[in-house]
């Protein structure tokens, strides 16, 4: 690799010696490659069209055959072939053919001018009359990128993955389309996107361990936000009836195929509705985004056919657990009873699950969650696991909450929001006691948020959707790292100058 880099450095100097700056200031393409392919699909094999074009992109392949050469040039829209003929190039500039074939390598960014020609084999090509080096690549492209033993190199050097993998580029194109479609759908229904703080003095809005930092000028300990919920609900108190924010969230947790410590979510709050209203919004929104990005609401994910056409299945957590395990948690009057019944079924009983409600959630996660492949709204959670949700209007001990599961994982979470400030204080104080007892993910009491509730929060429905997990579904990606452009990875050993970390 070092020898190849030295050779390319020599070529960069050779370009300078003949008046070709290897790192250009700019270039103006007249067309994108895909547009040329579409607009001139009627050009017959062996025919030429006297249309002057200028294209720019990265050279991916080279074939030099005597007085002819063929380069594949790729821009963001796709590839096109460069048809390099010695007589044509040298007529425009002496030695131009020898220079482009000897000094341009795969990986270089170049601009090319010429006319159109379709080869006898049917390949639309730019018959080059002139060219310009735009950026000399000092590092060769990987020969067999997807055959590398170290698959994490795709994440560490994402720029290379994007260059050589059209599938990766399509994944991030679909991600951008999904985010845009989601914003357009909400904006068209009267929702406003309002930014809330990333740096917070009190973390809240979710059960998660925050990242801690410090503001030097104010000498103030701060955390990165673990949710946008509490500030968005302050906005509803202030009179905004439909608000949302789509942005980054930070949770100091492990890394897996489903988790990245820095991820993207959207939280949506609507006054004068409840969790059933948010349920209907959820299925309409996700179905609309899927249709926009995939062209259909029926998609394939990891070999399973998934139908996102509304309406989706609805079932309570109690019903699903009883169907899967035979355990009826409404019959248990104490934690001991529930724990013994779970153990008799071979289920784990974590020590932190200190109530019947928490054990119900454990049983759900162990027996139900992985089998929820088709979109399913899981309704009515225990109050212990939902400190920000309103008590259920007809089921004591439960709250008005649902989670949406697709392909065996949680994709969305929603509540009828708790608006009673006294009830909210009691629940957050219980959370704070759990934190003091060693639960790093428990929440703290946010006095300003309680004060906002005392001013008055109207009946409100709230919803959160994990953007990364939704994009995994829409792009048939098995790992969250496949849909985050630059996922967090453990640093590698320092490298020598001019080489990436190893």
C-alpha cells in the first residue's frame, strides 16, 4: 500500500509538470450520468450524436487496449462509460491520450468533455475530446470490498463503502427520503418542528443512562439529552397544539445490532387527543412514508414479507403474554406469586423487576417480543414502567400506553400524557428513589417540568418513533450500523501519516 501511494504521488507531480493541477478548484458538469442514459436511450448501437456534454465523477474501472481505452465514470446518479480514442484526444491536445491513460488511476475524480456515442455492444459512452483532473486519489480502491474479513471496515471507512457499494448509497438515499417524507406529512397536518436543548441540567423523558459533560464558563454539570419529551410538552403548555422534533438522542448504553449510543428519533405531541389518536397517526404516518420510499406498503425484511397497510393488529400486553406463555398476570396479587409462576415456566426473574407489573414486562420481552413480525400495537402497560403516561381510564394499575413492534423489535412508543402535576411528582420521586438505590436508568425529578404541569398541560397524546429502526425496516438492513452513516466504534490503534487508523 505504501508503494502504491508513492506511485500515485509521483503521478500527481507528473500532472503538475505538464500543467494539470491534480486538485482542481472546480468543474461544471452539463449533465448527470443517469440523465444522459435516460435521455439518449434511443441512440442506436454504433451511432454517434453531436451533442457536447461535460461529465464529472470517480473513475471506477480502466481498460486500455492500444489506441483505445474505456473508463467507467461514476457520479452520484450512476455510471457512464468514457470512450477514449487516441486520434480524437491527440487532435485536441498532443499526448493527451498517453497522459490520461498513464496518469489517471481508478479512484481519481476527473471531468470529461465530448460527444455521445453508443458502442457496438450497446454501451452509451462519452467520446472524450478533453479532460481535467479534479482530485488525484492517493489511496487505491479496495478490489473486493465485500469480501474483506473485517466487516467493520465498512463502518470505519464509510467513504470507501459508499464509493464501491451502490446498495449502501441507496440505503442512505432512502433514509434521507424517509426523513423528508415524515417532515412533509407532519407539516401538511399543521405540526410545527421546534428545536429543544441537547445540553440539559436534568435528564428526563426516558429510562436511560445519560452522557455527562461540563460547561466550563458556567461551571455547570450537564448531560446530553436522552429524549426530547419534557421540553416538547413545555411547548404544548405554552400554547403550541401540534409540535414535533426530529433529531439526535444520546444514551450511555451498549452497542448492538439494534442500539447505537447516538441515534435519531422523532417525538410528536398533539393536544386534545389520547393514545388511540396517536395510534391512528402512527400507522398513517409510517404507511405513508413506506409508500413514498418503497413504492408499496408491502415490503420484504430479512426474508419475511411484512404488510404495513393499515389498520394494524392491536392487542394488550396481558393478552399477548397469556397467549404465548399461559401466564395470566391479572391473577397474581404479589410479586412472589408472579415470580414463582415465571420460574415454573423456565423464565428469568431479574432482581430489579420488583413488582408484578415489571415482571409482566419481563415475561413479554422473553416470550412475545421476538415473534411480533407483522406490525402490532401492544397496549396498556404497567404504571411502574411508564412514569410519564396517564393512568388508564378503566384498568387499575395500568397506563394508556402502546408500543409498536415490527420485525420483532420496538419501533414506536406513545402515551396519553400524564397531565396531573401531583401524580407526576409522585411518580418521578419514585423514579428518583430507584436511581438512589442503584438504577442508573431511572429518571430524576425535574422541578421546572413539574412547574410547567402546574401551569396546565391540556389533554395530550405523545409519540416517539425510532428513525434508525424504521430505516432498517425500509431498507432491509439487519444492523443499525448499516443505516447510520458513521456509527460509534471503538477507536483503533494510531496509524502512520497518510494511512487510516488500524
